[in-house]
C-alpha cells in the first residue's frame, strides 16, 4: 500500500460502482483486517475505520483472534479473547456495524455494552 486508507477506499469505490451497475445493492464493506497488512497497518485501519462511513454502507470488522492481537500481546491465538473483545469494542466505537467473531457470547456482551454506552 502507498496510502493504506485511501488505497482501500479507492478499491471499494470502484467495486461498489461495478456492483451498482449490475444492480447489486446489498453490500457490506470488509476492509480486510489481517489480509496483506502489517500489524501496524491493521491498527491504523482500526483507528481510522470511521473514514469508511463515506461509502455509506455497513462496515464489518473481523479482528477476532487476528495476529495483530496475539503478536502484539505475545500470546497464542487461542488466548486472544480478551484482546479480541477490546478491539471489537474499539471497532464498534469507530463505526463498525457488524463483527465477524469466533466467540459469539462474548461478542454479544460487547455489543450490549456498546449499545448501553450509546443510549
């Protein structure tokens, strides 16, 4: 990436335009945490997730047990639940409307707490 956020936004704007031309309207933006990105780029993406609201589509955050968590904490992926929960909350606060998770109960609790914060 030359400019992580702008490169991804440009990619999605092209794909959205093509989808709309094909009358595909049910779209979700998944910026691809972990895919061809460094740990630092993943944290930048999480920090700047709100910028994807410009696309006016739901944003999916899939940070569950990603290497950005277990490499930063120097733990094994199966021990990354606490980090996953923390980053899920940050993703919600930064504009995610959908979470892709491994631990449904814990993610559901995170969403309930997020909604309580924003009521």
